[in-house]
């Protein structure tokens, strides 16, 4: 029995409870402060700099209070002087002397050189003009449900609601006592909130449990090194397009902590969670929340952000209670259980490498924790109605045949039945291979598939050859076999595979260690790029028509710390693109993997790399919908817009901003694409290669928005005469296409670049637009299916399940334009069960232990499908069902359970891998003969 309902962890204000007004003390920025503060802020700067520094920043002092006064709630990091909106909130008035200390510290931090005599005079004048001693907290009452309505009928909560409502609800959750399961308790405290900017995605509150210690067992039974982690709860206010009622999302997760030495990423902070016995500031109240301070490594030293000899932490005397950064970096877990009057836990980041504790929570444990938390927010907030399964519940038509599973205990199976199963598998495998060969032949437009494998060891080489043969069913078509060339000649397609050692092209960049940031790194990339381009050009001269290179190369784990700049992957991809090849990388066998598992691991990764590489040729296996031509036009174009971006901290240290579009056109032989500077659609691999090497001067947000709008408008005009569905990812595009924000959407009306909202028909009589939002930043709620729905004996046991499907919301008064899509558990996660627990001991319904802190948990994202623009007579639910079915592309290993995004958006996002801005002085000519002496590398 399939689940008919899905339960989101989202909550609505109960209208029967009336307004939600709470007492608060507030502090606002007086209007008369702005002029003297600007004089101080502009002191010692040139006229042009002063013109750019138009507003006095509060971000630094907000961060200081987050680290040392966690009970103060900073709501608006862009608070305006003289505004009725408060800057700071607190449930109890903070001591005036401490408040004045923060203000004084902030003022001293504003000028560039506080010790300059002229600046010192400005500072004294500013102190006198502000009269900080007269500043005081004002008691009052705050409406936590204050809102307006957008033109499209979407709730617009007041800016303070995004920060204050979650904070108040989090405080109630912390106050309700411990969470307890199977005899173990977790005590939650609030975490000092970050200063949120105004708007839909801002604010939020967080709670964190006491630290949990897990001691793994080594082989032989000895104890391993302890690992530390904690449970987290996040509370956010969110809106739904066209809904007049906001909602609260409660999300559960895990935070892992560093043990031993900390890896400090350059220029980026590492969060330290502090719980001191006493206030970090003299005369401040004892904190009830975790404070958050930041450690950062810069210019060869590690320090507290805003610390140091003249830093803000020093000026408020907070450094007296904090350990030396140098010592903390070496012994991160030394203070984790409390020492010297303070507890400190350092947050682990993925870039630091593997952690003993797995990520995430499985459905049953997530359900238990969230349902415990929701008791504290009642009765003012009630759960949203369960999502109901859509009437359009069928999956897309199958183009590949299902392989019947092989019984685990083959010896116990009747020999005749087993033979029938194996025969069926062989028949279906042959059919599937034929379908894939036909699709690939279409994409190549009659050309042979010619690929190169650049390997580092024989295992990957052999597995890539096997993946090619198995993936396309070529075993019976082999014509040439090694040592360097394999050729298969099937009726639909000829495949040529050439293998060569990667050689020195795979060596780390830099001759004496990792190249330094800047010119040295640029030069190292240039040398390897040129070497790779000429090596590939030489190969193409010997092997005309090569389109695709598979490169065996160590993954990111081998290039952590400063070694990140020595990773040659991006230079190799640039060089291959210069020579006309798309690239797919594959990692060598993990040296820590048990020998008996190395081959199986390599086989899986080779098969995945082979499939991913083929898709870069533009091969298409588009899901075939089941909705019929009366609901969905037969000749429908699918278009996805995407912003390809790189920042200065990207892999090449350069910037890029390139709007692109990807097109699945009926009758086209392959997936097509174009960028903003292209006039015509090109095959997908040509789009990918065109994205490499672009270094684009920094554009303002206004210029980027205008470029995006012009590109979208031009592209839609080209497709005006045919039925077209536009798919856009909200979190990707809305920063440069504001109409995609919840408060910008209007039914069947479209706006570009801040222009007027116009009827969709003006852009095309056959145009539809569906906006997709995912769960990043808790924009959509976490969810689970209630297991008792399919097994009544589980009633009251809080077991959760995973439900795949398209869902209709059941909130009264909401629009009929919003739907939700979920996928099933991936076939690669067969060892996970829905009952696996990480926070407390637990047993499943069979009485078996399911406490598995080391397992990486997984839950489906609740994808929000907003059918924003339709034509008259369209069925919104049918169009949502079409988009949902596009998540199930059978040629993806995970696609049969569902992709994270519909296929065309998935392909658009993959283009990011080719966004590698890098300039070289001379035009690269890959036809120039290449030798090892040219660049110092060989292949």
C-alpha cells in the first residue's frame, strides 16, 4: 500500500487564538546619530571612497554581540537611523553600562585608523554628539504576526517577524524541558542568531542540544577516538506563493564537531559555539544561550574574528575569558565538556574531510524530535493539513525494461525459476542497451563515439572498458581489443575507446608545493592548461573525432588545506575544452577501502562516470509523460534558465556571470543550449565547452539583472510560435529576476528586470512557466509519511516513512497553483532503514538495535512546484504532474528513484562544472606540436 498522505513540518497561526503579541525591550538608532557617525566613518578616506560608503555598517557590532551577548536579538543589519523599526530586541532590558560599551566599541571600529590624531578628534566629537549615556531600552509590545499582502495575494510578514517570531518560539521549545527517548535525554539551548537581512529568506532561530559523545569500536574490539556531535532544531518563518497566511517551519538536523586539530580554510571563518559559566563581558548577565564566535586564518595566523590586539573582542574584554586561538586550533575538543569556566565546540565543515558521525536524521527520529518540539509552539500554531496524493499519480512511461532482482539465496531457489529470472534479465538488459545506443547515435548525428581514458592505475582502466561494454551492451560487437584501443561496431553505433596513462598531467600544480594565491596560481593553471590542450590535440590528431575524455584523478579530499590550489582538475578541464573535448573525472580506488571491496567500488564508480560522460555528449532519454495530448501539447519545448557564476574564491580565483538556457526540443537529436552571447542554439557539449576560460569583469547587480532579463526576453521571443514550458529554479534565478520571489509572483502575469507585470499572453500564446523551490535554507519544510498509515500496529510509536509522489496542499484559502514533489530512497542506500537513530539509542519493531551514529541519513527534499503562468483552459495539477515526472530519467542510476530537480534543470546546473574563468596572454593554439619540454609535463 502506498502512502496517501505526507506530513510537512510546517505550522500555521491558529486564527482562533487571535493576535500573537509579546512584550519586548527595543533599541533603535536615533536620527541625530547618522550625521556624526558618517563623519567618523568617512574620516581619512578619499572623496570617492566616502561616496561609496554611504551607510554606516552595523554588521561588525552585530557579530560582536552574537559572540558575547547572545541574549540580544539583532533583527536588521541594515537598520536605518530614525526609523520606527528597532535595531535590537531583548526580552529583558540589557544593562545600560554594557550597552554603552558595545556602542563605544562599535564607534572605535568604524574609522580605518583609530590612532590617527585627526580620527581621534573625530571620535571624541562623535561621542559628544551622540550622547550614548542617554541611550536606553524601551519596553513595548511587538506583534509577531504583523503582515501585509503582495499584489499576487502572498503574505508579506513585517521584517521583524522573520527574526523575532522564530526566536520567541525557540525560547519556548528550550523552556519545555529535555527531549527524552529510550532513557537518554537531550537538553536544548538557543544559539545566538545571525543578523538577518530584510526579506523572505532572512532570519530564523536555532537550538542545539548538549554535546553527544560517541566512541566507535575498532576491529578487534578496542575503543576508537571519540567523536562529538549535537542535535539541532531550526525555526524559520516562510511564505508560500499566493497564500495569504505565513507559516513556521521546524527542521531537525545534526551538527558535528572537530576533534583534535582544526583545518582552517583561508579567509573563511570556522564557528565556535561557546557556553561560558559567566558573561564574557563585565557586568553582563549570565548567558542562557550558546554564543557563536568565529575563528579565521589569515596571513599565516589564526585569530578570533574581530579579536587581536586592537579588535572589538579586546575592547569589550571578552578575550580574557577565551582560550588562545593557537591552542584551540591544536586541541579543538579540549574545552568541549567544559574547562576554565567555558565550554567550546568547534563546528566541523565538509571541507575538513571525513567525520566519524554521519550526516542527517532518518524519518522516524526526525519525526520524534519535531513532534516533541511542536508541543511548545501550541496552541498559537497548529500543523498544516497533511499533503494529499495527487490524482495524477502515475510515473512516466518506461523506456527501459526493469531487471528482475536476483534472489539473495540462489541455492534455495528452484533452478527453473532462477533460470527464468536470469533469462529475463539478459533479455531486458539487451533491450535497454539497444535503446541507449539508439539515443546516443542520435545525439552524435551519425558520428562514432570516440572517447579517451586517461588512467592512473589498471583497475580503473579495466573498469572503464567494462563500463563501456556493459553500459551499451557491446560484448557481442567487439572488433578490436587492446592494448591501447578497443572498438565495438554495433548496428546503431560504433564506439572507439582509447586508453593512455595520465602521466604528469595529473601531478599537483606547482613545483615546490601549492602555488600561492594570485599570479603564481594563475601561471600554474596556464602551464597545465596549455599542456593538457596540446596533449589532447596530439591525441585528436592521432585519433580524429575524439569528443570525450575520462580522466582518473584524485578527488578533493587529496587537495585539502592550502593544497586546494594544487588541484589540477580545473586546469585539465580547461585544456581539454580548448582541444574540443568534454571531460568526466573519476577518482582512483580509495586506499583505505578493504581489498575485497576495491573492485566493487571501482566498478560502481566507473559505471557512473561512463553514464555521466555520455550525457555530456547531449544524449537524451527524456521521461515520457502519461498525461495525454489533451492536457500537455504533443510538441512541447522544455526550457530551463540558469545563472552560471563563479566568485573570486572559486577554483581559478576569477569571476564569471553567464546566463544560459538549456532546451529539450521535440525532434531535436540532442539536448541544446545557448548563453547570453549566442544567437542560435548549439548542441549541449558545445555550450559546456563555451563556458570555460571566460573571465568577465565585475558587473553590478543592476547590470546582471538587465543582462538576465534581456537574455530571457530574447530566448522567449525565439520560441514564441511553439508550445513552450519554462522551468526556473527560484533559489538560483530570483536574485537577478525579482519576479520569481514569492512576493513578486502573480498568476499568469510575468515581469522582467523590474518592469511592469504583464499578461503571459504578451510573451507568447503557448507559453507556460513553472517555478521550482527546494529545501535549501528551509524554504520548503522537512517531511515524513506517518508509518501507521500502512501499518496500524505502529500507532503511537512515532515511526516515519518516505513517500514518493506528487502532493496537493490542503490549506484552506490557498491557491490551486502550488504542488509538492518527492522522490523515493536511492537504490544506493539499501543499508539504511527509516528507523535508524543517531541521537539516542533505539530499537526497531523487531527489537533490533538501530542506533547508527556513523550512517549518513537521507530524506527526500520537498520540492515546491508553483505553476505560475498558464494559458486559458490549462489544468495546473496536470502541468505540475508533468514537471514531477521529469525527475525520473531512467538513464540515471538515481533517476529511477528521482533526480533532485527535473531533468532539464539538472542538466542546466551541471554546466557549472565548466565555469572556469581563466585568461592567458596569447591565444591558445592546440594544433601546435606538444612536447614534454613545452610545459614540463608528459602523457
